[in-house]
């Protein structure tokens, strides 16, 4: 199973259009376009899961730089999600002044 990152995606692209594009290279298990939590609008990237590694590699090589909706796709193997803490180190509470 390979998870593929698809970046620089046209905001009008659909999961079905991506599925059709990737099925030319093999079986596609899942397509997920990442959307904004508040607006529901595409954030411009997606993930495609393909069960066969050699088919996924062929798709990555063929579709990286491919023009879809007037934009050049950035296609590569997805990196594992890392845990991040945006708030920085946890601050100690100070004693009240009074």
C-alpha cells in the first residue's frame, strides 16, 4: 500500500476526476481531497492510496508535472504525519500576584 501526495491541485478538481486519472496506472483504493474545516473548500492538495507499490511508482513518475485544470501537479510519495505542537512548550502557570 502506498499513499501518494498530490499537490498544486486545481480547486475545481474532484475526487472522481483524480480517481480516473490515477486508475490509468492501476487500482486506486481511496482518494481524499483535503478541505478547509470552516469553508469546505479544497485546500489544493489530496492523497491517493494505491495497493500495489509498482503501480503507485508508475503513477508518481507519470503524473508529477502533469497539467490538470491549468496547474502542474506535484505528485510524490506521502511522508508520514509528524506530531506537532503549534503552541510551543507548555507554559507554567504563575502564582497570582495578590
